[in-house]
């Protein structure tokens, strides 16, 4: 596995701080549909120095732009679980936002089933669990309609989608990722035995609190629902508060809310 000078771990991960020799845990962070590893660029400075953060780099965007996007959940999970194999010597915590939450959950299930490895905890954000009915699918919409729907979520990707040149580059990965997550479901929850924490924005139109609470169905372990003010991309404006909560859960020192 090649590690470049910019701390890219080819091809799936990026570090935004030096590697931790003997980490307390590795925090693997998975971004939203159309998103990239750069979402987590500033996170290491808000976490303990013994937490090794690996940000996931999906194909088809940023510096993996020339690679084809993955449009099926089982294939993406298969590739990511394979990429994680060198990192199973330390405890893992998975954090996923939006699409990344669904992927993180499936990775946790796959690690248990295929490697006998239980993640330390599963942190899901801005998503409802796959056994809950989806309210609507948007990946098949034309570009203008799809952009309008994305705009309802928040302003994180607004600049890229407003510029015609950037929009042309961004839309294939957004559409592919939406197809991946919108065509993935489970009739009943597959159950883990680890703590699960569900984060959400109180004004997120895609994740009503009653639906988010159903992440409790996927574990026999502890469950916590932690809402923050904001829309689907609450984690940008609420980064300090979110990372304080995550830091507390990783270190065993609860954050004050």
C-alpha cells in the first residue's frame, strides 16, 4: 500500500495529520454523496493526538476523478473492506455522513461477518437506516431538477453546482452516489453489538428525528441520538460541537452539551 508525501494512502484513504504510531483508535470517516475526503481536513486538530483519522477517498471525484464511480453498495463495501485489512490491528471507529453513514454501517457488518472484527463504535450522521422506507428517489432526475433537490439540503456544494464548468465535473459522482444509496435497502435491520450514535441536523428535511431514532434497531449495544442545529450539512457550522462530542466518546470523557 503506497503512502505519498501528502499522506495519501493509495487509493482509498487520506490523512490530514501525521500517522499515529500506536493509536488509541482509528477513526475512519466516510463523506456524503458527491463528497470527498477534504470534508474532514480540519478534524484531526480537534481530536486527541492518539486518534489516527483516515478519510475515505471515493473514486470518481477530486484526485480520483478519472476512475469510474461505484454505483452498487456491495461492490463499494467489498473494496473498502479490502482496503481496511491492513488497519485491523487497532480498534476502529466508523463515522459516516449521509451516504457515508449507510456505507459505514455495511462495512461494520462485513467486518464482523468476514473478519470476525467488531468495530469499537458506529457513528452515523445525516441519514436514516436502510430498513426504513425512503421518502423519494432523486438520482434519476434531470440535472436541473437534481440540483434543485440538492439545494434543499444546504449550501455545502452550492458553489460547485452554480458554476457550469464545475457542475459538469461534479454531477457524475453525485448522481452515481445517489443511485448507490437510494437503491440500497434492507427489509429488516441486520444487528450489531456495538455502541451506535446517530447525529443529525434538526432542520434536515431528509432525516426526520423519528426516522433517525430507528438506528437504535441496528444494535443490541448502547444507542444515542444527538441532534444539532442546522440542515443536512450541520456538521460544517457545528464542527466544533460535533467533534467535541466525538472526542468525548473516543476518550471516555463526555462532552458538555
